[in-house]
């Protein structure tokens, strides 16, 4: 059994989430990923907690499997020489230093492509390497605020709300993965690498999709609708007799079926509700009528009725319910691995299901410098040289 990206080497100089998430996906797909940190380990997420398992952070574990760990002091000439030697043998270099840092280190794209013209160089920054904000630091929470995402998340009472996860980091990591693979594919024809300039800000704004399009078409600033959809009704949460659920009606036929199962088929023929446009215009009245009906039965009963009538439905599940979900178990979305320090660890699995080159969980998230000697020996360093580099705090 092989892997889709077998033979691709990724030099990963990133930390926290966007970059490590990207490189983890590449590692899941079979690339050899070398995670580079400063001596001692400089990825901040190693210390983000609790929770910790035997002093290993759950946050760090979530984005760093299928990697080798190399520690290098990039402020030393010997350290930079190690990176340059690795560049000669690598396909991708990924970093998320602030704009200008790689230039100051002498490791910017123009320098590295002289060493390896085929290198794919991906830069992840808060605001990109051009424009008036290029030198500002970028953090997911700040980007969620600035990008408009928080302005449309929450409701009138809650005020602006952030996503429950670092969604702009995740989006940027996914875009980075797409861009890197596109550049590698193009390189197979041209023989030449290229630079990818990615920003959290751009990635977050790109995620505005229909809400952004609504504004660009009308000039109307969108309001916060909470769990309601801006363009479709009913497409929202409802209380039931014993919990909460989501109903996502996408067309008139589904709406008619919904009216049938709540025992009010006449609603589908009312002029106010016959079309989606009418339902959007009369959102509050319809939502109130539906909520009154949904209060009469349990979530389990509505699930049974909705599924029988092909009405899109989902209970609002907590993570303990998610962990025991038989669908996720069947799809291997929760996996375990042995970690040398933390012992048995649980991780979220990969959603990528490739038929011929499946994703593999090869190695645990590494401890700092776990593979430094192994990597340097392959590069041609002797044991004596490695000992000297360690004594001078180069590795």
C-alpha cells in the first residue's frame, strides 16, 4: 500500500495552527514532513493548556501527527546551513514567520530557489506580504473580527461572536494545502517551483461566500441572524420537547413535506409561504408557527419523521454524543496512537478517503528534536559534528 504524496519532502517551519494543520494533511497523504523548531521546541501550542496528558498538550497533538521533529537555531550560520542543505533535498518549504523575517534570515524565496529551482515556497502570514497591513501580526481571533465573520455570527442579543474554533487558521491551512499541491502538479510539467503568498485575512474574507455576494449585489450590510440562514427559510434551529435540532429545508417540495409531518399541510399553500422568497420575507411568522409545532414532540421523534419524509434534519450533538456516533465510527473519524511520553492518545481522523492510496496514521506527534540526529545523519553530518552542534546550541 502506497501513499498519494510518497516521495514529497516538506520542510515545515510553522507553528501554532494554520501551517501545522496544512503540513499534517500533507503528512497524512504520505509526504515526509520535517517539523523545524528552535532548540527545546518553539511551537507555542506545546504549552497551551490544560488539558495535558503527561505534560503533552492536547492542542499540540491535534495538528502534528505524521511528522519528524528537527530543532535548529536559525539565528546561527550553522543552523541556516542545515536548512539550506535540507532545501536541496526538499520539495516544499512552509513558514508562518512575520513578513520580512525570512528575508532577514537569508532564507527568502529568491535565495532558496537559487539552491533548488523546483522548491515550492509557501508563506502564511496574517495579512499577506503586500499591502499596508503586511507587517501587522495576525491572530485568528483578530482576523475573525476584521474580516466580517464576527459581524455576521451571533444574533441581535448576543452581539458579534467568534466561531467556536480557530476557523480562519483552519481555512488558511486548507488553502495552503490546495496551493502547495497545485504548485507541485504544475511543477511536474514546468520543472520549476514557485512562491505562494497566503494570508489569514484573505482566507477569512473568501469564506464570506453568499453573505459577501449578497452585500456586493445590494449594498446592504448583513445583519446577525444567529442560527437562521440569510437566503433560505426554514433553515435554522428549533427547540423540541427535550432538546434542539436543525431543520434545513432547501426547496418547496421539502417545505410541503415538513408541513405534512407537523400536521399543517395548508401552510404550504398559503401565499406567504408558497415560495422561498415569501418564506424569507415572512421569516418571523413562519418560524413562530413551526416552533409551536416542534415543541410537541421529542428530538428522536422528529428525527424519525424527518428522515422518513426526506427532510434534512440534524440533532445538535455534544462531543460525547459525537464520539459514540456510529457513522463516525464507521468512517474512522476517531483514531488512537501511542505517544512515547503521553501514552495512548486519541485524535480526530482524516476526512480524506482515497480508494487506492489511503491516508495512513504512521507516526505520533513528535517530541522536540526527536528526529534531529536521524535527519542530520542522512544529510551527511557525523556523530562528532552533531555533538558539536548540540553543544553550541545550534540544534
